[in-house]
C-alpha cells in the first residue's frame, strides 16, 4: 500500500503533511512512502532527508497513492487525480468546502478531516488543530515583537515563571511586567516557595503549588 505526500499548492502554504522522521514508522508497517520532489523544501526538509529515511521520490505522489496525506484541502485538479477508492487524510474545511467534499464522495474517497478529530485523551497525539493553534499563537507573539519599536521586558529567576494574561495582550509570554504595563492581570506561580523573596515585586499574584 502506497502513502503519498504531495506538494502543497495553496498560496502561502509552507507546511508538509509528513516529516522525514515519521517515514520509518510507516515503512516499518509495510507501507511504501512516496514523496513528491520538493514537498518538504519550504518547511525545511530537503528531499535527501526523506530518501535517507526510506521514502521514494517521484514527480507525482497523488495518482498512485492508496493513502494521501495533505495539509490543505485538495483542489479540483488534485481530486480528479486521486485514485478512486483512495483514502485522504488532512484538513478538509468540511463546513465551508461543500463542493470539494461532494467531489471526493463521487470518487468514493474515504476522507478523514483532521479538524474533526475528537478532543479526547487517547486522540491527543493526533490533535493537529490544537498543535497548529499553538504554533500560530507563538508566531503571533514573534510578529508582534518584530513590529513593536522597543524591547519586551522579560525577567527570569531561579524561582521560575508562569504567566497567564488576557487574550488581548500582544505578547502573551513577555512577562508579568509587560502585563502590568498593559493593565492586564498576570498570575505568577513560583514553584519553589523558598525563592519567592528573590522575585522582584511586579504587582503579580504569587500562587503556591
């Protein structure tokens, strides 16, 4: 059975559906992994890394795939190239992408929408939506810091720091002092009570755990 990993064609999409380190897990289960040349380049994974892990490079990873792994929903051309009866795994936007869902059904494609993965403990390793949201939140802080014409203050001590701030903050992890400047509440949890006295007073609330 062939697992295909194509290039993402959506404008601005730099992700890839499979990283090289996961290839051996699939090949170890008697699956053949076919990666379209250049599929991981934008995400920092050159073709050689996939080959070293046991994947095969081809110009087309869609037509011959029994299982297709994608990030973005397939477009009309990609759906037409899918083998009838194949399996598709990826983000599908099922509530706003009715035409594509109908086209997949007409080709008898079994499609698994990653954004509909149940939020339960045993499915947590497959919770791609939460993982991508976490990445987006982290990146948002970096973009905000890049645009702000000054430094974000960040104080670190041996006591350790845990910050919880209002979602409207432009820098969710910039420290309690930044939260105070922006009139936001900052709760700091000092996990080592004997070191509390070493922490400067930033009008934060110590929480003993």
